[in-house]
C-alpha cells in the first residue's frame, strides 16, 4: 500500500473529526483507517461499542471504493453489511485498525471485505455491499 494522503479533504468530514478517525496506507484496491478508542466509546459492560467498530470498518470500505470514482459522475451508498465480532475491543487496548479491500467493483454494485484489529489481534471481519448511482445534475 502507498502512503496516506489519497483521501482529499479527509479531515473536513465531520464524522471523521468527531470520532478522531485517521487515514492509513492505501492503494487502488484497499484502504486502512485508524482510530484511538476513547472513554466515551464504552458501552454498558465497559468494552468499546460494536457500532464504533462497524462504523470504522464501513468507512474503510468507503475510502477504498472512493478511489474507483474518478470523474464525479457517480456516488455510492451502503446497501448491506454483515460483521462478525471475534473479540471485544478495549479502550486501553490500543489503536483500532480497519483494513478494507475491494473484492468486486461492478457497474452498479461493489463488495468489499474489512477486518478490524487491535494490538495485532483480530476483532471483527465482515462483508460490505454498496450501490452506485449517478450524480443528479439538479
């Protein structure tokens, strides 16, 4: 993978700023995002909420796919995902790393896989499906 910087205006995205997501390495088929867990990510029993992990995995897939949209004539949206949680993430466990890769990019639909880890241990793995739509001239 190449160095960060492939994502224009990454830090201008409110969601990224709110959570503290940072871009990692990428290439034309993959992207990596990093997130340092915070105390306010804890759920009822004290571990990192699964929604934080799911959101990070989804975003990594989105940034992998953004590289396939060159001329601005189309955009895409999530239409389905399945994420298997393998172990709990802990606030004190270190940075969360989501690595996504494009499995198939068709004209209308794309499928990506994403894996999330913390301190070298697998936390979650999943498949994410996106639908491409033309950008309206309105």
